C-alpha cells in the first residue's frame, strides 16, 4: 500500500477530530494578533482550526485528500475560513518569508528544516511537536527515522531563537508530563 493510500484510508474513517497539539494549545498567548499561519502536514486540521479561531489568516496543507476534505467540512461548520491545499510539503515546501506562524505536529521531514526557517517572516514563530526516540510507552511511529534523537530538534532549528523547549524523556514520574514527544517554540530574528 502506498503511503498516500494509508493516510487517506486513515482519515476516511470516523476517527474523531483530535485536539490541537499541546505546543500550540498551551501557548496560544504567544500567537500574534494578526498575520498568516500555516498548519503544515495538517492531518484533520485541529491546529488550523485553532489558528483561524485566533483570527490569523490560516493555510492548511496535507497530501491526504481525505484529511483536507474533512477539514474543509469542519471549518465550514464552524464558519471559519481556512485556505486548504492538497500538497506534498516535502516536494513543495513553503516559499521564503511567507508566514508569521508555522505549526507542525507529528510530522518529521528533516530535510525541510532550512525551507521552514526561510518560510518564516522576521519575528515569525515556529511551533513544533513530534515524537522522540526516548519512549516511555508504545505510541507513535515504530520506525526510528520518524523520531527525533535527543536534542535534534534544537539542532535542526538552531538558526532560530528557542523560546520554549520540552524534552522530558524518561526522567522522574513517567506517568505525568509530555512523554515520548519533543516540543519547540522558536522565533526567527
């Protein structure tokens, strides 16, 4: 089965709309009052919905047509305008100096880091949350290529100023906190 078929099949099912990712939901107070935002590899678009509710001109890109169709329906039901696009973000990354905010959740294509940095406008914010190689429970991708090594997210986006970074690994009470994932909020100078 092709990758695109796998994702389209997943999004065609009746899985409920997930909540926005923690890196965005917990830090909406850092969002600008106006500007353009991109939910990259948006899936069902919970992050795009939150960005649009915040009043940002919102774009949502994913290569799974089923995900984009469901997002369009949800945005319409909430009377939100989101500019959606079926797009392979790896082969067609965003253009330079296009967005004030870029949100990425549970997607990892390391080769996109330079294009994502370039796509941010000056003072633009990157909200990034994805899976770590250090795991506490069995969730997320099995393939380590789709998981970040310790400190790797900071290295990939070292050209940006980190504002918030969480990588809790397996320290302390592993039944609490954000485990199995890494999050970063960083700003372009």
